[in-house]
C-alpha cells in the first residue's frame, strides 16, 4: 500500500478516535476561550495598542490551545500498548508520523477557525479583511507548530513529566515561525496588505515548515525504534 | 534456514549488558518456550526479535531477513503485555485498521473471520472499552493472528487470561503449529507453554543457560529446568 | 599526563586574560560610551564561543546517532553545558552594558534576544536529559532534540534580527567603528575564551564518562 494511503489510514484512525471521545478537542476549545476571555480583561479592546497586539495575542492562544491537542498525539497510543502494534506493523515511521501530523493539523485548525470569530467579537478585531491571506498564514503557522508538536510528542511520550516537557521543548524552537505568524497576522487584521518587508516572514514560515517536516520525517524512526 | 535466528545479540543499558551474547534458533514449525526468572531478559529479548528495539551488538534474522524490513514485519505477529487495540474503536474497526496496515486484500472479511474464530462475532460493533477482560484478550489474539503471520512472538501470553481465553489461545496456537507456523513464546506459566513447546530455552541474568528440545520430564515437572540449569 | 596538559592550557588562558585585562584597562575610554565599552572585549568572544559550542553539539549529536558511540553523547552534553554557561555570561555582560548606557537591565536588542532564545534551547536540551533515566534512550532522544534545536539557531538569529530591523530600538554598539589597534586584545581574548571553553568541555566530558561507569556498576550491583 502506498505511503500516502498508509498515512491516511492513520490520520482517519486518529480523527475517528478523537471525535468519539472529544477529550483533546474539548479541552483545547475550552482553554482557548478562557485565555481569550482573560486577554479581554487584561487589555482594553478599544485601545490602538491592543489592536496592534492582536496577532501576538491570537497566536499565543493558538500555541497554548494547540499544545493540548499535540500532547495527545502519541499519548493516545499508550493505553493498551497500541504504539507497539503500530511500530510492529509494516508501516514506515514516516507514514505513521505524517498521518498523525495531518490529523493533528485538522484538529488544531478547527480550534483556530472557531477561536477566530470569538476573538473578533471579544477584541473588536476585523479578521475578515484579507481572509485568504490570513488563512494562508494560519495554515503555514499551524503546520509548523503541528510538525514540531507531533515529533516531540513522540519524543516525550515515554518520559517523566511529559505534559510539562512538551511545551518547554517546543516553544523555544517555534519562536521563529510564531514570530512570523504574529507579525503577519497583526498586519493582516489591521488591514495592511502583505508588503515586501513583511513577505520575508512568509518565507521564514515556508522555510521552517519545509526544513522541519523533512527533518521530522527523517528522524521519526530513530525516535520510535532507536 | 531457521525461522528465527538470534546471533550473538547483546543489549546494553548505557554500559550495562542486559543481554549477553544470546545465540538461539527456532526452526520453522517449531514452538520455542523462553523461560526464566523475572529480570532474566525474556521480554527484552522478545522485543528485540520483534524489532521494537535494536540490539547493541549482534543480529536477529527472521527467515534470513532483518525484523524491521517491511516484508518481515508482515510475517510477524506479536502479543505483548498490553492488548494493543484501541478502546475507543469497535472490535471490527480495530481489526479493519490493522488489516489495512498489513495490506490485506479484504480487511473487512478477514476481520469478521477472525472475530468468529475468537468468539467475538456477536460484539463486532461494540466498543472495546465496554468489553470484559477476557473479550479484550481474545481480541488481542485476533489482532495478532489476523494477517496470518508465519512467526508468532508472544510475551507471557497466558498470564492473566481467563479460562475461555486460554482455551481459545491454545487451540489457535495448536492450529498454527499444524500449519507450519513458528512460535516463540516467553512464559511463567510453564505447564500451558510446555504442553505446546517443542523446544525450550532458559535465560538467566541475560544469558542462555539452557537451549534444547522439550522433554517429557520438563512437561511433567516444570520446575525441573530451573532446578537443573538455573541458579538458586 | 592529560591533567598536565589541561592545567597548562588553563594557565595559558589565565595569563592571556590577565595580560589583556591589564592592557585593556590602560586603553583610552571610548568616545561615546566611556569605559563600559570595553565590556565588548569579553561579551563578544563569549558569544562566539557559545555559538561554536552549539555547532560542535550538533555535529556530536549526529555522530552519536550514526556510530552509537557514547563518547559523542558525552561530548554533546559537555559542550552544551559549556555553551549554556557562556551564553549566560553573554547575557549578563550585555545586561550590565545596557544598564550603564541605557539605564535599563534589558532591551530587546537583536543579539541579546537571540542569545536568550538560544539559551532556552540549550536549557531545553539539558532538561530533556534530566527527564530520561535510561542512558541509551537518553542519548538518542537528546541527540534528536539537539538536531532540531541547533538547526533552529541560525533561523532564530535571522528572524530576530529581521524583527528588530522592522521595529528599531536601541542597538548595542551602535555607531563608531572598532579601532584597529584594539583588535589584538580582542583576538587574544577570543583565544582565551575558546581555551577556557575547551578546558571546561574536556573536564565535563571526563565527568560524564565516570558517571557512565558508576551507572554501570550500580546496575551490576543491583542485578546480583
């Protein structure tokens, strides 16, 4: 069976299991809403400075809420030792990783696309202007976050303090794409189109995504089997 | 060619050798019972044979090939300590998933067939988290046998099984042996294992203390091997 | 014998530093910044040593994954710890400079910010090691993480530099050029820092290898 078909089987399995229990996605939504609420108390939405910070605030919400989903990624394979069965099956580590990353990406995007209107309402931010470009930034930024979160989920699945280690390891590495996503998002919701000096951030996002997807696909077998 | 060949395998934790120069063989169609005290290294060795971990030194060959090669993985069936099926999916969904991963031509049909053979056809669409313990164990067996593996690697399979599950497993293992499949099984439950075994290997502190055919003395007095070849 | 070489290198490094400090103290004060400008003689060499450490860590990690030789794992952790210490020195000297010149202990200058993020990456590597008991697994996972982390270093430096050019803020060492006749002190300090870094790395390496032996003996004892 082709590599992509195997990855699809894994992605479908993860999505089906998640949609049945809704553990990760419910806690992620709830967490996102709570942080958005807290931000509304912390920052006055009519201040111009808050409008400028919109991109930053939004991506902080996405990063934190996203971690809840990404942590579950390989953790869901632990009960009953399911990870053993997946490693033993004739599926390459890369296909397993890709399938999980795709499932995670879909879940993370779902949380983000629902948080966006809520954020728009709470903070009086016009996210619908330049929506296609905003969607592009969301996709690129979320894919970078997902790839790193998924591979580190595999790395931390069996170690002590897993829930704490995952954010501690992923956030520093994600600083460049998060920074780029924040800059681009702030500009886009304020109505500024992507200009030559901000296009660099798109390149950073794309570069980061490509490099780390490749490195992850290459190293996942080492993480799973050693 | 042996079905399973362990050739000078060492396993290190840091510098400490948990397995030292293991040399074992299982001919096709034989059943090797791997016995030993807790901590002797049975699970470690079995997991290396199955390809979950790499040995520090030495090699494992399954029908002449590495365990991690795709073709080899398709011919190995493994039952570990966990049942390795998903609680949130149904029995049928679980087996169809593994059927798809093992490239079976008709995952649905194979899944239903094995649910019948393990007595789970009635609850095919039930979620695994609602199953009783015995049912979960039988599903684990169905998962391991689903893709008709040529080599079965079982880590203490009879531990914590109820009587019905033991009977099902023994029947399936006997059928497998009749079909010429090879079994390597680690065990504490000497009697059930020795009844099926054609050969016995004993591990003591990471080394092979005994490796030979299973004799009638062993079956009638399982403690015999420990007394004769073990330490203390 | 090995000890003697280490002591000799240490003595050389110390001598270079003392000579440089005495020499630098006698240099005239810089026009715009005054005496505090001289902190650059330490701040920059320390940073360069730290970045060298991350490159060595990356290479050591790759070599461990390829050869499974624990020497490379020991090297990776030794060099990362040394890098962590040197980056901390970099952050502290930068902070002191900022306090004197700008009156603030911290400003989001591109280089200092990059140093902070890199420091977090090194710290993450060490935290990961602490969370894994079993030596082979620890070495493998740490090596994988360090590949991810140290590939990020150039991306981080570039991104933060770009971020700062878009939002200009006080820049350290802005304006003026570095007087040519001060270069020798700078270069000698560079050598001294690299020597010190090397000595610390070797010492830590040896300690790591002793630790491994202890670990082995402990497991051996427990198995009896």
